[in-house]
């Protein structure tokens, strides 16, 4: 685990992120749980813990500059990326992790308990059937189908002040062209994730008031 600790600290530093000791411990404890539960629950296709660190933890950390304080929803959270990592890094914000797979939400609930993440809630439901008490400040997804599906399935959970963050590999030109008319791209950023090959992007979308289809 010492090698993982050095890799995590070095990777976070390369992203311009300084980890507090408690955050460092929680991230490494999460990595242990992810590796352990993955053998039975198939949470991720990545089997090597060192690869998990770069492709999941550091990849999730790379969007920190674009996440603001508030009430966030992680749609299709799966094994907890990026929701678990964001909850660790933003202890004063609240994160709801939503997934329709019962095995994955059981894992997320266990992570919440073992890491003591009181700012995190886990919901087992399909996104189109889920209703929140109020619009979320931010809605994030990682590898959640197309941009159109992402915003169409979650539009009822946000409003004009909500920011939709989509984590993508290649820059999705075709998907952007197919966006519903009441959504627009605010920002896009190419990400450099230590230890990860291939292109990585984060896209920030917003809903346009008075322009519903």
C-alpha cells in the first residue's frame, strides 16, 4: 500500500491537488474496498489496483477544479466514480450517488459506512423514476451513455442554475450537435490524468431558460 500512497500523492500533486492526511487515507481505503468487492461484484473491468488508482481515483480527482460547493448528484455512479472521490474531497458539500444496480449500491453503502462519509447518500433507482426534493446544484456522470441521454434523463432533476458535468474520453463533437435545443455547452476542458493514456475531457452543460423543445 505504500507504493499506492506515493503514486496517489504524486498523481494528485501533478493535478495541482494537495491531499489532507484524512483524505489520503480515505482514498486509499476506498481503493482497498473497490479491489476487494470487485472480485465478487464486478464493479469495474479494471482488475489491477494500481490501474484502478490512475483510471478511477486520479481520473475522478482531475475534475475537482470544475466542481463547486453544493448539493450534487452522481448519475450511474457504479463503483463510486466520481461520487465517492468528490465526497471525500468536498466534506462540506452533499453528494447523492444514484445507480439502478442493487449490488453496486450495496457496495456504495458499505463504502459510506466504512469511510464515515456523512455527506453522502446512496439511492438504488432508475434515474428516470428518481425524484429529488429540490433541483441539484450539479449533476455529474462518468461514461454515462450519450450527452443527449444524460441531459434528457436528468432534466427533471435540475434547473437553469444546475450545472451538468459530463466526463468523456474523446471530445464528443457528434453528441454535442445532437444536444436538445434547451441545453448548451458552457465549457469544455481537456484533462491530463497521470498514468492514463488516451484522451480525457470534461464538458460543462447548462439548461437554457425559455428554450424548451
